[in-house]
C-alpha cells in the first residue's frame, strides 16, 4: 500500500483548466438534497460551497416547509421545494420530482440536514437505486444507508461516503482501530464506495489507493464544516473529476481554506461561512 500525501501542487493537477469559451453548462450541473425543520443551514452551506468551488449550475431541493427560508437567502443557487412530512422532513412523495431531475445532473449530494425517519431511510435507498450520476452521501444520508450496506454495494452510480468517526462506526468501521488507513480501506472495499474519513489526518481511499490530507485545524470543529466539504466535493464531481481524485482535492481545498481563515481570524472565532470566500483563492 502506498499513501499519497495531498499538497497544493498535487491538488491543482486534479483541477481541470477552464475553456476560454466555456459557459455554465460546461462546468457541471448538480443537485443538493437536504434540509429539514431546524436544519436549514446545512443544505445552504453545501450548495453555496458548491457554487464557490466552480460548478456551473447548482440546484437545491429542500422540504417545502423550509423552502421560504432557504429561498430568501439564496444567491446563485436554484432552490425548489419538495414534498415533506408534518415534521418538515423529505418523504417518499418527493421521489417523483427528484427522479425527474436526476438524468440532467452531473453529480448529486444527498444528506446535509436531512434528519432521520423510517420514510427518509426508504427515500435514501430509492434515490441510491435510481441515480446514475456520481453521488456524495453525507451526514444523515449516511445514517439512513448505514443499516443497509447491501444497497450501497448494489448502486449503479459511483458513491462517495464522507463519514466522521460516529458515522464511520455506524457503517461498520472501527474509528479506534490501530491502523486507521487499513480500516478505511476495508470499509471502502466492503461498500464498493470511495471513503473520505474525516479527521485531523483525513484518509481518502477506494479500497486500493490511498490519499492522506494534513491541511485543516481545530477551527473546523464546528457544525457546518462538513456541509462545506460535502458541497466542495460534489462540485468537483460535477466538473467531471473522478470520485477518488475529487475527494482528495476537496479534502485539501477544505483544509486549506480553513487554514487561511485561521490565519486571518483565529481558530476560536472562525465559522464555516468563513471558508466560502476563501475557496476561490485556492483554485486555479
């Protein structure tokens, strides 16, 4: 096993040059699905991070109960409402609208702020079964899929999982394993997915190849930081970077944006929103 350390020079080799005559359709179209009552920030942060990471068109589907809140704060993101249950969580009635949009998408992010319910678990499984574009499964998307690893193994689309230690445990990994890299590789192989295991030493693997990222700082230990990472990752997938390389580049960009924020603001006071305007400073 050979570990590749992701640094600035290597990360930039993974980012494609932009065509001088390019238009928004050339730089990817992606769909973010998430949000619930009480968790309006997560999908917004993810979608905004995707825009700031260079994606041409970002669609954001949220429960209709929180649509006015999200839409009022949106900028470049294209926000649309989806059916939800009485608690404000997406439900199976949203599946036809989601399915209708999937063929147009270059990448999908499922999970930020989604919440938890039995119906959401069924919805996540259904989206995984019909999606063909590369899909990032994050946060409550991981929690919904965790008891059904066979669904992940049977996906027709490339899947990237972005667990923290708690989600890694729910997926069947051991966050306290003596060899964190080998444990991540084992789970990636078991799920047939690319795994981005978050931490002070982030491990990215497809079960065979391994990237390690050392950028980032304790200022990232705040709610919303993972949503920004997920948005950056799906943005790179939407720009047609391969899943393993997109995950490696996103980890480096995310940590480096946090390092810029810490230098300028300090680790104590920085918030996930501070990463957004620092992402473009790191792109080609």
